[in-house]
C-alpha cells in the first residue's frame, strides 16, 4: 500500500479527524473519575496522543510536537516515574494535546 494513497484518502474525509484527540482524552478522564481509576485516564491520554501522531504523520507538512506526543505521554504517565498520576496532570496533558491538535490543523494542513 502506497503512503500517498493513504494520505489522499485521509484528506478526503469530510469530518475533521483531529477532534478525536480531545474527545478520547477527556472522555477517558471522565470515565476514569467515574470508575475511581486514574489509570483509565492515563491510558486514554496515551491513545489520544498516538492518534495525534498518526494524524500528524499523514499531513502534507509534519508537526514535530504532534509526532512526539506519544513519547511525552510515556514520559509523563510512566508508572515507575517520580511524578504521581493525578487528575490534574491528566487534564493538563489532555488540554496540551488538544492545543497541539488545533495548532497542527491550522498551520500544517496546507502544502
């Protein structure tokens, strides 16, 4: 399968795909709060950052911040790290990748 065909198919989608990033991350945080399990929110933020990186890779111009978002998620939500996994951290990360998704859509969608 050719990467250019995937890019053209991706660009023909009418609905903005980047909106999945805040939906996945914030919905995961809300579900994690309802289930009293902070790991659910962290995993949802990780999935949202992977989606952001995939979208950034398929754009005509690539955004390095969006491409490295999964690495940031691994560093921030590392269970063996010194930073505890809190609700505040998850909300701040979700807001950050939402801003990165909007920035990527506005600046890096044109050739």
